[in-house]
C-alpha cells in the first residue's frame, strides 16, 4: 500500500493541465466512398486522438454546431470524483444544445487505451468518436519482462509503447443512425448488418457475389438458416425467428441497406507505415463498432497482446483476437518480416454477417504496391489452418495480478431478453427508456427524480462489493456489457440455466467456472455465446465512486432498444454537483 501511495504522489507531482477542444458538425462525408450525412469531429472521421500522461488534469471542450442535441462519453475513463463529466444525458448531464459548448473536466488517473464518443441517440454510428491514450507513469510496472530479457529488445519495446498509435475499427452503414432506427421500427426487425468496415475512418463497401457468400457460410450458419442462403449483403436473413424472435414484421417497409440491397462503393484504405529498424511497433486497437464483433489479424505477424481495456495483462502471443464493441487491445508487433505490404484483416465474428475490412502494414523500402501476404484467418473468421492461434478471453490475467473480494455485499440478477419486439430489449425486468431518459433532468442532480423502486435502476452503498449476474436467454449471441466508472472483475461465466440462489452457491456447484484469484479486470466484456439453453456472466465490482452511471450493452441498436440499467452507486455518499454543472455547461 505504501508503494502505491508513493507512486501516486510521483504521478501527481508530474501532472499537468491539458486543454483539448473538438467541434462537432453535421455534414456530408464518404468514408467508404458512399456519400451520406455524418458527424464530423474537427472535420474528420474519426476525431483527433488525445494523448496525455497519467495524472494529467483534462479540460475537454465540446462545441456542438449540429442541428440536434448530443453529449460526449469518455469510454473506460473512471471519472473518479467527476461523475458529472461521464457524458450520459439524463443521468450525468443535460444534453449539449445546438450552438452550445460544454466543458468536461476529469483526471487521467488510470493509464491505457480509451476513446471518446457521442452518447446521445445513435450518434456513435454517425462517426462521432476518437482515440484517447494515457501514457503510464514510469513507476507503473510493465509486463514486458515476460516477453524478453534482452536489454536491446526491451528498449525497443519500451520505445514502441511510448509512441503507440490507434487503430480504430468501426462498422458503417449508408443510412444515418436515425434512418436505421426508424427502419427497424417500420420493419419490426432488428438491424444487425452494415455496409462496410472502417479502419481509422477508411474503407470500402464490397458486394460479394452469391457464390462467394454461399461458400463462405459455415456449417453452423447453414444449420441456423435451415438451408436458406445469406442475403446479397451477406447478412443473416431477417425473416428467421432464430435471429429475431417471434414477433410481427413487415420487411417491405424496410429501407434498402438494412439487410438487402448491397451498395458497392470504393474509398481509400488505411496504410500503417513501419520501419523494421525500430524492431517493434505498438498499436491501440479500439472497437468503436456499433453493431458487430470483429476478429483482427495481421498477415504473417503474430502480435503480443499486452493490455486490454486500458490495463496491463500477462502478455500473450497470438495470430488473431476477437474484439467486441467498446473493447481496446494494446498490441506489440515484431517487425521481422521482409519489406513488403501485409494485409491487416478485420472480419465480422458472428452469425449476423460475412464481411471483411482491409488495411495494410507497409514496411519502409517495400518493393511492391500489392500485397500477397498469407492470412491466418478466412473471410468468415475461422482459422485458415490448425496452427492459427486465437486469443483466449480468460487469458487476460491482470498484471500485476489483482484479486476481488471473496464475497459480495449485494447481488442483482439482470436478464437479457427481447421485449415486445425484436428490436427492443431488457437488462433487468423491463425495457430501459433510452430516448425518453435523454431529455430528462439528470439523476445525478436529483437522486429522487425517479422512484427508488424504479425498474431500471440499482442503488448501492459506498464501499460495498456488488455482484451483477447477467442472464442471456435462449439462443444467446454475445452482448458486450459496458460499465461506466470503475472496472469490474469477470469472476464467472457459463452456458445453460442459472439455477442458483446466490453466487456463493454457484461457486460451490461449479468451481471450475469461477476465478477469484486473478480474474480479468475489464470495463467491457461479452456474455458467452449459447446455442439454446442461455448463458450467464458474473461481474463483481466495489463501489468506490459515488454517482449515477450506466450499465449497458455496447451494441448501439441494443442500447437504443433498452438493454441498459442505471447504477446509482454510493447513495449514502452522494456527491454534491458543482454549480458550474448544476446550472450551466461546466464553464
């Protein structure tokens, strides 16, 4: 404890104030070659990256020049003692009106990879996001000694980390987020397909011919569809109840581009230039996707995963890894291949769609403008050979190891299920009124604005350890569950029904399904995939930051449809909101 205190004092002594401004505009953009209205952050998609040092005090100013309200959330930033800067409208702040500005102030107390994004309506799907990198203090122990004990190689790795750059992955549709949501409502079906994958805001919409689509469908896909091929967008057919539930629908009311009507377009491709003389390069791979989970791989280049969700882990060498919506992976790439152009492959991982986004790793002095590199994965995300090594989520052991409390003080069972329509959801007993809440007085400002028996909130005591048991019913696709404020421990997961009266009973019955010694420590983690009997996930965290925060699925259409719940943490130590936020926009 004394060592941690001394480290904190050193970080504080080195801290500085950082002013960062962004301007949001609504304009025509064509990141994949197809022109549509989008949100530009300082005239670009993605927005500019924010680089700071651990301990810095951040003054993040947003100017909203768009014709509608919005907010900015700092994904993964804990907002210790600054819950009014978390960016959720109706919960932590009033929305930023057109023509207005807002000052978010927070401390970069934790190192690692994060990102900022709009948190109103579905604006993240319109291009509103940008990377954040918090450089760790020199006093923070690194895990690189587990990769090498060679001093020269260690120096190269350390230098690579200091200049780590972002690779932001996102999916993109040719419809605006509003058009897409209205299309779901009109058709009575959830939209789980997109037109393209963007890498750092660049990409192309590729229309595969039906022969390629059919040959890329796995045996599991054919089983799920009952022999029906995927659509011309390589999309799971929306008429199937297995992917939508048993609800009324009218596909003729859907606009082109939701599941049918592939529109090819050609944009530019991201090229990451590297120099083999540096030996290593580091990237923060960030998923700002609103719809799909991805598999990421660099041809002929295994990568060291050394941090996940902004925290060091025991390094693991892999050929490919799955990255869900909202997750961040910090990776090291050894630059030991011949000077050439190598494909960086980002493919959809799931039954919803077959799609690939392509970018390139380009060595200085390469002799060709074309890539003939050998992949580790196929178009549908499966291993090309039996030798391909995939990342295992449970391998994300914190470095240094951290253990949660062996017991909890409070337990909440939260069920994920469709609610009265295929595009509406619950995370608890009922649908969260996402759009309605965005226009209401923030709960942070008035804890009693809602009834204490509200079905879409949890009230906790400061200092308590809380278990959140997430139950996904029936045929369960993964749901990336994101918690605002401090991280949680992923202490258990499994498939099948949850037939336990407590987490302690579950641990006693299934000890191999739990880890209380060195479990993953995350802010975004997906529920297990299940074929029909459902799945469960147990998250444990300590209430250390009183305030109003959101727990939700980071699939945007699921959040829009109500898969969220308020965490009113530490109600016995509720914070006093500064007048500058209570009555103004932080200025």
